[in-house]
């Protein structure tokens, strides 16, 4: 893939490993939510590729909805102040909610989302993330389903971006300044 001037990409998680892990996550979620009304809530924009693959790997009737939140602004680091930019279209009251996130970093944004959804009357709220940066955690959040634990690196691909670039990569890559 062509990169921006002064950047190069190093593969951190290969596409085939992602697909294998998504299938396993789908199997676990299918078992855990059998006979329950499940709604997947993707956190935009980064989760869109992951939630599409994950939804196909879950062998249950389910609903899908999306939220867009901002805690980064124009920065690459979370400010901790969360704004809901796009709210849900459907009610979560009485439903089992699985929040699908691309990456858990500090935990600040996800903690807000988790508490917000619980306050809206969801029967249960659990979290599924593709990537987990445990070393950056500032607040404990319950991650119930995890794809990969990664080091403290800025990553792109499989929905993740830098300035809207590289979301279309099949691999998850670290951006390295040349």
C-alpha cells in the first residue's frame, strides 16, 4: 500500500490471524447468547470492518446499531471528555448489548459508553474488542471478548485510521515514521 510521505507500515497482526480469531469470537458469542435477544453496537468509525465480520461469524438472530463518539478531537490521544456524535437508532431497553470496539486504549471512552448503555435499561452490557492495549489502561473496563493484546503502538488497518487513511488495509499495521 502506498503510504504518506515519511511513513511506513509494519504488520502487527496479519489478516488471516484476524479472520481466525473473529471466527472463534463468533463461536464463543453464539454459545454465550443462545436464546437471548442480542444487539451488537459498533463504535464508529473504527469498528465497521470488525463488526461486519463478527456479525457474520455469530450464528444467532441479532440486531446491529452504531454509535459515534469523540474523545480524541484532532489529536491521536484521548482527552477523556466524551461526546456522543451519533446516538443509537433503536432502544436497548431489555436487550443484551454487545459493544463492538476496534481498540481499547485508556478505557476512558469505553467506560463512559458502558455506563451510558447500562443506564438506558439494557439487560446486560458486554464488550468485545479486536485490539486491547492493556499497558495504556487508565480505568478498568470489563473486556469480555478480546481479539489480540497489542503493545503501545499507533496502529491502522482493518478499520483503524490515521487522518482517515489506511482503514482499508486487511492487516493491522503499526505506523512508523521514516
